[in-house]
């Protein structure tokens, strides 16, 4: 593979989706600061001109809509043609969505699944043959604290992240023998622009004004006030990938650590409370 490369890469070769802002931009900047080469993708690659100008030859802007399977195959093929390898894939592209389950349409749900689940799945399948041939690599899946739990108003969003995490947990076990790591990142609220108005919103029903209504107001109002620092998150991701034992899940943010910790405790307590019922459903010996 390396004999056919057309460009020389410095450091590792990263392929990152959604690098115009947020975690994608922060991770790209951290990788570039570490001396690596980044294929930085976005639907509008012109948003990456400043990144390319600051790191000539190492930050490569590429147009990619992750809901386009054919374009995914083209981008991965181009990356391998250029550099002979892809060392790290970061599936980051995404957006928020607000709506009660009854309010959410099929089109809205399918759109989210295409972006948060089928897109990453297609990218994973596209890079794996090359990573297996290399005998190494890393896949970073940007999930959310909503990938472990959910709240009123974000059920559709959380469903896509739960699906991504289920895929990733199986994937990690499947590719470990090939020297490939899988890291699922579960952030809380970070200043990534997710709440800036780029999220979609279902048409509200009065029936959910008490349960979902407050979140409709609080979510956009939190823009610019989120406690999480994307640069610190990016540093944590690079640190986790450098660890001798890369974790399967990396929780980021005090809010996420508190909420996920409480959720796990609640689940453990519920399992114990109903264990007598769970263990009473097998055939009698």
C-alpha cells in the first residue's frame, strides 16, 4: 500500500468528520499541534481555509457529507491513495434535535440516524480493510452522555447515540485482534456550538409543554455558558489514545460524570430490586 502513496505524511494520518467547529475542530487542532497530518472534512470545506493556512501540507480540507455513502468511499480511497494509510478515524459530525417522541416525525428520526449512525457505520466499514492491512489504527466515536441515558425532549438524539454505542462495543471486540482500538467519547455540555441554533426542532404539542417545554427554552439559552472546554476535551481524547490500555468509553465533563454515575447507580439498584423476578423466569431444573 505504501509503495503507491502520492504524498508524504508527517506523524499519524487522521480522518476527522465535522471539523468546521466544535469537537471536530478542537481534535484537529490538537492532532496538528502534535505534529500529525489531518484530513479535515466538512460539508463546506471553505470553513477550513484558516486551518489549512495555519498548517500547510498537514491540514487537508475535504468536502464530505457523511450521509452520502458514495462520497465516503471516495474520501477514504483518496486518503489511502495520498498517504498509504489512515491511522485515526474520528466520527464527529452531528447536530442536536429537540422533540418529544410523539412529536418527532419519521423524516426527522431517519435524518438523525443517517447522520449519527449510518454515516459513522459507513466510514468504519470503509477504513477497516486498510487498518486491518496495517495491523493498527484507532476509531474514535463521538457519542454523548445521551448515549448512556436520556431525558425528555432528546429521545431521538439519544436513540442515535445509543445505537452508535451498541455498534461500537461490538466493534471494539471484533477489531482488537487486528491491533485496532475503539474509543467512545461521552461528553456532557461543552461549548461546541451544538446549542447555537444548528439543532433541529420538532413541531411542539401542547401535551408535552410540561415535560419537554422547559428544555426547549433551556437548551438554546445555554449557548456560550456550557461548562466544558473543547480544547481540554481534545487533549483528553489524545491522551486516552496514547494510553497503554485505551478505554472503550471516555466520559468528559463534571456534568456527564455526575449524571452517568447516578444513572449507573440507579440501574444497579433497580437490577437488585427485581433480581428475584429476573431469576424466576427460566425453566425449572
